[in-house]
C-alpha cells in the first residue's frame, strides 16, 4: 500500500519568551556561509503507549515544549537575511500536522527513503528564509512520527541532535543541564568573510536520484575490518567500522559503474569530520553551528581500487584535520580557494567523488518527548549524488545502515554487485 499523507494544519510556533535586543542579529560564521542552503532531515517514530495520549494532546505537548526550546535556541525561530545573518525576530517555526493512511508499523518496520520525505514538511532543497520546520504525522494505530528539518546554514549534525534531544528533555519536564546549553559563538571562532565566486549549491543533483538503505551486519563489518587490516600490512591499527565500510562501498561503486578508472578524472573520498574534538583544547559539543569540515582523500587513478592505497589515504586525510588545520581554517582564504577549485572541477565533470557522513554513536535514539524513546529513526532521500549516511542499525547489535544516494542507472548497477550482496548477509 502506498503511503499517502493528508495535511491537517499549520501553525507558527514562536519562542515562549521574547529574544532580547542584543541577541537579535545572529551572524553566520565562515563555515555557515559555505554550507549548502539545504535542510538536514530526521524522522522519529513513536508507537502508541499504555498512556494512550490523544493525537491532539501529543501535538499540544510538542508545540508547548518546542516554544520553550526556541527560547534557548533563539536563532531557529528567526529568519535568514541576505545569507549573512539570522534576524532573531521570533517569527517562529512552521509546525505542520498531518495524518497517514496506514499504521506506523507499515512504514517504520521497513523504511523506504522516499516515504520518509513525505513525513517532512518541505523538499530538502526548497528555498525558505526560516532555519527550521516540523511535521507531526498521526498514524491510524495511534503512533506518530516527528519529522524535523534544520537548515545546514546554521547547524551541523552534532548541533541538530543536540537541539532535538534538549527539546525532548524539556518536553519530559526536565531542565537542560548547564553543560548542554547551546553556545552561539561560531562566528567568533570562524569570522564571516567575503565568499564571492563560491556557489554552495554546486553538487545538488539535477538528474534523478535513487536512495536505498543497505544494512551491513556486525559480523560482516568485522570481516571487512579483518580483511583490510591484513591487506594493508603497513597500517598500524585495525580500521574502524566507518573506515572499513567507506572503503568497501567506494570499491564496489567504482567496480560496478566504471569499466576502468579514467586518467582524465580526479577520484576522491570525502568524510565529514567534527571539528570540536580537533581543537586544542577541544570545544564542548554544545557549541552550536557548522563546526565540521570535509577530509578529502585524493586517490591515484591507477590504484583507485586497491585497498592498500585507499585505506591509508582515508586515514591520513582524517588525521590531517587537527589543531593546525583548524588554525589555518580560521584564516579562511586558502580553504575557500580550495573549495572553489573543487567546485570548478565538479562543474566540468572532472571529479569522481564519494562523500560519507557518519551518524553512528550520535544520540539518535534519545529523543523521548514523554511517551518513550523512538522505535525507529531515519533520514530521507537526499539531494546529492554519491552520498552515504551511516547510522547504527536499529537492532542494536553493532550493524550499520548505509543510506546511499546514487543516480538511478548507477544504483541499478551498484545493488546488483555480487560482492556487495555477499556482505549484506549475516555470517552464521
């Protein structure tokens, strides 16, 4: 049965207390400026529990607690102005209510990325001047989903989940602990600068994309870690789960879609890295904004499929995101020039790149709004090709879900790859 959604209502949820005048102008940092103007998605699923709270009461509870949360996260209730700052004018967050034509389990037990987009209030690349939006969808069995969009212009994944979990803590009647209160100082850390000539929308796909979830059992991930550790005998430590899976997915993609590497193209693997832990001393996780950067591994064309070439390059690029890198990044000029160079290569079709973002070990399952933790958490079909999001598998046994976005014809080849299929089956 096809999932169908009917919108019921929309209301602007405003902060419970007005934003003070000194806080009204929230400057975007340099890293905010170069972030893509798209929404990051997350959808939480909650079954009806023994309290049997009505749909109306759930919605009122979420609206009230969101309003209280926006008083702490005041930029989220404002509006973008000319791409340079947020006017924290308390205009509020769009809060949609909808109803679905099926039970929650019909959707949540077998997630389909395209369905997840229906549980979100807007398209991810739809231009809007508000930093956040919410859609609560009521299912026929009393379950609900809470779909949240947050603009990448104001936040990275760490900040996103810091907000959702603090909102949930407030909804449960608790207070946000001091060490979790948001710090809005990213523009002081990475001051804004002129970014003329840089287009953050480069890379958003014009062609049809397909998103699918591939679940790798813990036993197969361990087998890949052991295999790659043996192959790269000069590597001092066993690869992490994310390192092993990234290298595996890259090799399977290239093998399935390219007859042979093209010497006229540049091959790169990109990993998102949280900068907070790379400062000396480290920044606490409650620093809000875009405090992450890309570790880019450039591969030799003739060795683009050799694991003893790929793994050390990936590891070295991630390791290079250190305090010295952060210091250079605060200057900004060389980094902006490098991004412009990559933008040009991408436009000319000279770049074959695969990007990985890991949400593993982030507190995705902690958002309890008063009726228990979510039974399932998911993302959506994204707007960038060759992009993978890793999430801990829902069974809690150490497996990983890879949400993979590819061009339609590439996905048809990729998902038929025999070596890929082998590693999607649990080892007895």
